[in-house]
C-alpha cells in the first residue's frame, strides 16, 4: 500500500532534510525547485521524484500541489502567503518554517478558509519558531496554577568551535539571519503583549561545555505566543544564543544603517543587499554545528527548565535537522490522522508537545529537565 503523497518545495539544505525524513516515514515525496538539476540530485539521493517549479506562478504551484495531500515549503518567508493560498486552492495541507511575524499574520488570516476545506495550514514549523514554542506551550499548560509568572526561550544554532570576529558560521540563509536582527520583537511584559527592539536585552547564559554564551532579543521566535498568552503569563521573551561579542557587532551594523533596504547612496545597491553578499562571501560554514534550546517556566515559586541539545546526524547539520524534522513530523501526524487540527495556526497551537516530541526520534535530542525554587 502506498504512503501519503507529499510535496517539498525547495531543495536546499532544509528541504533536503525534509525529503529524507518524509521518505523515511513512508511518504511518496516530490521535491520541487526552480533549479531542475538541484531537485534531481536530491530526489536521486533520497528516493523522491523531482519537479521544476516557479514559486511565483500561483497556478503552476497550485496545480502541482493538487496531486499531493500535503506540502512542506522550505523557501524564503516572503513566499509564504502566496504558497499558503495556493495550497487552499489545491485542497492541500500546508506547512512552512515562518519566522516573519508580518507574513505569518497574513497566513493565519486564512483560518476560516482552511477550516472550511478541512485543511491544516501551519506556519512557524521549524526550530524557533516551531519546536521551542511547542515545548514552551506544553510547559505553560502543565503549570499547576492558572497564571505563569515568567517564560524564557533561549535558542541558538552555533558552530561547535567559534571562529572569526562574529564567532558564527553560516548555516543557510544570511537573509533570514538579518531579518531576525532587524524586525521588532514580540514579548509579554506585565501581562500584556509588547514590542522591543532587536539586538537588545543582552544577558549572559551559562551552558556546560559551550558557555558562557550571550543572549539577546531577536524577531519571530515567540511566534504568536505573546498574543495567545497575554493575561495568563506575566512575562515572556525569546532570545537568540550566540558566542560573546556577536550582538555588539551586529548592533553596530544596525546603527550604521547596514540593515536598510532603501538605496541610500543612489548607486542602485541597498546597504542590506551589500551586507548579505558580504556575509555569504566571508562567513565560514558552521561545520560541525550544534543547536541549543532552553525553555524556563516560572510559576508558583518554582522554575522548571528544559534544556535540549541537537547535533549533526545522517549527513545533515544540527540546524537543518532541528528545523526540518518538526515540520515533517507534524505533516506526517496530520496526513495520517493522528492529529486532527484543521484551520490556520502556528505550530504550538496545532500539536501538543508530548505528541510532537514522541515523533522526533530521528532528531536524537539530548534532554535535561531541572525543577527548583524560582
């Protein structure tokens, strides 16, 4: 008996990991990319079917989606709204890695249309937003009291050995990195949703083997949690983990205007485009890398801390696996009927943490839960 037919759009590092995991789960996978040779290489490597696609052609995208039960989109966030709408046209479940609050908001506005078609449309399905938020939501729901004092999410994808002045290695998208450093950051303060500036709130985080690290506000990591839990949580924030010194350098770049997307000089090149090109050229690859997740929830005078480490395996980096596999796990659960969510919502509202973590055996997470006085 054949398995579910699933489409993966994007044959890059994360898309390749998604193809591998879906094939491993018994799906009949089509991998589509604008570059036919790239799609063919990934398809041959993991036992999928290749296809060529123009993500800007909604009719073409919808036609390809219509032959599949679900789509996992591993493409830049700016395509998310159009792809989600194409999935609705095609009658296809849809999952992507989100990360941009403005785009995700437009996708979530499709909730009624998705529910009417009995479809699941779930952005923010990666590492953070994604897995880290599902863990945090599960810890909030498990708190004995109705009100939670504080929730802290600290997540980082790092090279095992830092190099260069940034202490950072390129994983896949410098554009995604700068987006996180440039946009306003959603938090809960005094029980209410609020915004703070990125690259602020610098703090030191101790982590055995890799610490001390620094953590600072970045955009997108809270997903929709600040709106979902305002009034029930006193304080909630998300900060990115990096090796010391990283934040100060990027904060200086932002102050200088290097994140700007307007042509400030009249020469036809924006500061951000120049910065992205230089980052792609100069940053070393983060090989090997690791992913660190720490979620701390304080309620009733006790703090519970859930720390997780993910490492490279099966030929994929830790970040590629930690980004792709939560989405493919949820995709599998939904198309097989094990999770009944329908409509449009971020990942932490579509699946509970116990169910998702039980599906992530291939991620080989090292977990440590500690409870103690606040």
